[in-house]
C-alpha cells in the first residue's frame, strides 16, 4: 500500500504500524513522488491526505480515475466539512478518516477495504469461470492430440464406466476429468481428492466416513467423500499413491456400489462414478507389486492419455494468450502483451512441468511485466538465425508467416496475398491445409 502525506511524522507512524501486518508499505510526501512510485510498483490500496502541497489528494484521485484503474483510496484530513466528504465519496473513495486518529481506527478501515476488494475479485473470477461455458472449452488448443481427447470425452462421458487418465504432472488431467463429469449429465457434484496428499491412516475415514466413536478422536459422525459425491463423480488423483488395503476396498465399491463407513456393520449404496488419474505407469506399479492387478483392470475400462505440452507445441500460443488473460483478471492487473519473439521463446522451450509450468511462468511475467530473460537465454540456442525454433517443420514456418502477414494487414486476405506474392486462392488453400492438419 502507499501512504501519501506531507507530514513526515504521519508517514513514519503509518508505515511502522502497517508494516507489522502488510508486506509492502511505501510512503510519499507529494502526489508527484507518489506517481513515481506507481510507475515502479502495483498498489492495492493508497492512504492519502487531502491537503497536499501542489496538487491536492482529491485532484490526484480525479486524475488517476481519468487515466483508468485507480487503486482503492482512503482519505485523511484535519479539515473536513460536508462538501469535502460528499466530493471524495462521489469520486469513489473507500473511506474518510479525520485527523487525529487512533491506529486501530485506520487498521479497521484498511481491513474493510481489503476484504471488500478480495470479495469483489473472487466474485469476478467466479463470473468469468461461469461465462467460459462448458469445461470442454478449458481444454485449450487445436492440436490433433487435443482434438482426439475432446472426442474421447464426448464418447465416454454419458457412460457410468470408470475412466483412467494418464499423463505427466501438470498436463491438465484434472481438466479432462472435470470435462467428462460436466458432459456426463450427472446431477451430483464433482469431488476431487489427491490420494498422495492424505495420510494413509486418515484416507479410509476421508473416503468412506465414520460414525462417532469409531476411533480415537472421532467425537462425531462424519460422511466421507464417497457420500458427498453420491450422484456425481469422485476424481481420485494420483491413484498410484493409494495404500494396498484401501485399493481392496475401492475394488469392492467398484464391483457392488456400496460403502461401509468406519465403525458400522451396514453397507450404504452410493451412485458414484470413479475417474482416476496418475502420472506413473500403473502397469509398472502392478509389476512392482504396489498396485493391485484386478483394480487396475477395473479402472482401466476407458483410458485417456494426456500428452505433454512439448508434444503439442502448436497449442502453446493459444494457451499462453488465454492463460495470461485469465491470470491478469485474477490478479487484478492489466494483461501483458507477448510479442512474436516472446512466443518463439515459449514455443522453443521443452516445458518439463507442462501446462502448470507455463501457467506459473505467465504469472511471473505479469508480476515482473516482462518475459524472464533467463528463459529467452535458455531457449536461444534452439532457434534458427531467422528467428524460428529449429524443431519447426516447413509447414509450421509457412503457416506462422502467413498468420503474421495477415495480422499486419488487419486480416485483409487480398492485401496479405499481394504482400506474400501469391494468389488469393492460394492463400485460402494454404490456410485451409493448415487447419486440416490441425
């Protein structure tokens, strides 16, 4: 946050008090100093004195509003009147604090503003997620491998059969599972659980539930995740980490559709579809003896292999654009445009962490307002002198060049064809051939 006041004592007092709770508290003696700080840092909240030398705090807020996207503002003043209060509230100020004030009064005002900001961001993100439509839209890309997954999702979604999703960490196996559930038409919820994140001694209770007194510490009955997922889908991520004893119980549930909470002698029927995922080879786990062979066959009714990001390089551009837009909305920051050289660096990188690594890097880009140079350096050796990654095919180079010329001509195919030195029909044929290959 940013404190703007021409009195050094007020600035120091607020900075010392607020730094105990908030990580970054900067100060400025004038709006000119504040503008310089705003060029370097992003502020969630600013606390501004109305009476400042030169431009007043009210005039400054008006200028920030005219420029767009001003931060939340709390005003301070020692000379308040009704007209001033009306004016600052009309400008959208969050609060007006009279001097002298107690620090607890300021802390409470700050907490209320930040809480409102958090709730507003959460609501905005939720609305965006609802507006994005069917989860199939979250499977971003046009590569043949991703289109094949979309086709499989549509085919397997209506059936109640178990599905096994395999793929490296960070490839988006959970998105595939959610898409299957959404397309299935099942009325119940989608309940995800990471088998590797639950302690083995707690997993049985988490999955199947327990009654009061079933074990030490069971002070009240609690349903398990299978009960919560009744009528819907239970997504067992990292299924290879499930202990052998629980694998036996899971096999029984898959066969007869009944669970037995801990401490009871009675089975309870549940209507739950199982989708499992793993970043390890279950066949190898069966060979190692760490996974039951009969459970593997029961889960492997329908199998979907999610390819690593390096195997669908043509999806990276679209992924980067859409993920960057979503992250910018979630962080409350302006989008960061990625130029052609940035995209080449992203496409040349092998992405060992897959889509998750790409998402994390894009978040870093938004915070730093630039693509990290270490990535560009690491990938420069894989690019040709002409700027294209060396692993690209001639078809990819041609398609990318056509797209860039079209973009530079505002999408006008006739002008683009003239610039490329080809006929308009040839341009259409080449673009159609690219789409057919996709």
